[in-house]
């Protein structure tokens, strides 16, 4: 079977890096995106050392233009991906009324709009590939924490 391509946001650490490691073990192409350039460089070097093709791009998922550029770079290098993991996420704790508008914008920009931008940028590529290749299968995974189901004290901004 030919290598599949995975796109992973938040790929420099945590679940994102673990997804990349698992993909590399399978021999898949790995597209890694993260806002932390130094951590992304280290993670991409680790994954590339396993012998798989890696495309690493510094991306702020709260910015539609940067996610669109990631989608374009992915398509140019590998074609439409088989898997997209909208995994990037940030957290904030404290009392709701003490958070600044900037706190709210940052968290909603990454955790909500990052997913929106990922779905909007990659779905058309995947649908076009599916129309051209009947055997193609693609999937988008949007990561959420338990905060999507349970509200912990002092985590109101994150729970939103």
C-alpha cells in the first residue's frame, strides 16, 4: 500500500507529536504544523530520522491564511491528505470575569477557529481527490479534551 499522508496541527508536543510518531511507524508521510518553531524543528527532525517524508510548517491555526497556506503546501508536496488532525489547542484557567478580551480571543482563535480553518481548508481538497480517485478515503479528526463534556471549576474560558 502506498504511503498515506497525515496533517497534524499542534504536532510539536503532546498528542500531536504522538500522532506523528505513530504515523512514522506506519511509514506514512507526515505534515507537522505548530506555532512553536523551535519545538516543531526538534519534533520534525525526530520524525524525519525514522525515514518518512516530513513537511513541517510553523502555523498559527487561529489565522485562516496560515492554515490555507498549510493546505496548499500539503497538496503541492503530497496531494490531498488522507487524515487531518485538527489537534492544536491551548488552555486558560481562572475566574471568567478576570480574563481579558485578548485571553478569550486567543483561546477561541486556537481551539474553535483553528478547527474551523482546518475543516474549511482541507475538506475541498479531500472531496476533489475522492471524486477523482474512487479508492481514496479521507478523514478529519477534531481533537477535544474532556472539557468538551465536563466543566471543571475555574476553567470557564477553556470550557467554552
